[in-house]
C-alpha cells in the first residue's frame, strides 16, 4: 500500500513527526475502527481518527440527534435534529476526509450482536454513557481478543484506559461489578461540560492511534483519571484479575507469550 500525493499533503503535519512514519500512516490507512457512540465522546474520537487517516470508520449509535446534544456533540448541527446520530456523524466524516470509508450503524450494541458489529475491526473505541454498555463492549472485545479503548465523562471529570485482551487488565478487571443503579447520576442528572468531553474523547482517539500503529505506549494497565475542574490528572495502576470472567474467555492464541 502506498500513499498518494494528496494523502501525503493531507497528513503532512503528522508525517513530519519523528515519532510517526510513513509506515505508521499506511498501517492506519489499512485499519478499521469501530466507534460505539456518536455523542459527546464519539464526536472528537471520530473526527480525529478520520483526520489522522484511519481507512474505515464504523460509527454505531441507535439514538436520534436532540437539541440538548448540540452544546457538546459537535458532529451534529441544528438541521440534524431527529436524524440518527450514526448517520449524521458518518455524513460529516465523509466531508472531512473522503479518503475514509465512513459507515453508519443505527443499532445498539448488545450481547447478541456485538461480535457481528465488531467483525473485521482492529480497535473498538467505547464512547457510550452507560455502565451496561461498557461491560457488554468490554466482554465482547475480550471474547474475540480485540483491543479496546474505554472512556467515560461526567460533570467535569472523566477517565480513559486502553485494553489489550489477554495482555492487560480489562474494564471488568478494574471494575468487577457495576455500581448500584442509584449510586452514579446520569449526564442528564449531573450534567457534563462540552470541553471536558472533548478532552476525554481526544485522549481516546490518541489511545486508538497508539494501539493501531505502536508509535507510543498506550494506557494499558493504567487508568487515567481527569478532573478538569481543578485541571488535574491521576494515573491509577491496575492489573489483570485472576478469575475475571471476561478475560477468562480470551482465546489462548491472543495471550501474550
């Protein structure tokens, strides 16, 4: 695979980075990323991955665009209200970078369809906003040995972790069980500030690029906790947990030596 003159110009600012390379760019061009959620986190994730030159971007979201989304979900505009978010996001991505194959999947990722939705992916990026979805996505990625970037945001805080099934701690290793239903407020109840979601989503996109190309060390076995109210970050170390039901399902072939 080679890069055209137009691609060399489009990606010229990252190609001059000493940490980057033409080989990394070609690797990215041949990659497929599934972004689950086209909202506050999915908007920066999809935008930066498409801008960087991911070859195929599959965007998954069952929900319609609502007026209250527009303050932070910048892939959607006022005329898009009531349009499916995945379709709205894919349309904008196609305008941003026509070199990228942008596909929309107006579906909810559940236990019975996750494997088929993730088929052919190199990395999954979780941009959903419920614990139920996070565990379903984590368990599905572990079952098929698929690298995953996990992120979440609420209020002025967020978190990001990267997962290589069979090698590093998965989401269920770090958080064995979800919190009680009434323990954590929703975004609708607690609120979320757009730039905070932008910071978390941007880091998720960066982690996906690391997993795809190996140009830098991803946040495996570490959880980055972000407090943008105090502009602080904290790295929390984690590790694989013996008997984790998600990791135990990882095929032996994906285990590290």
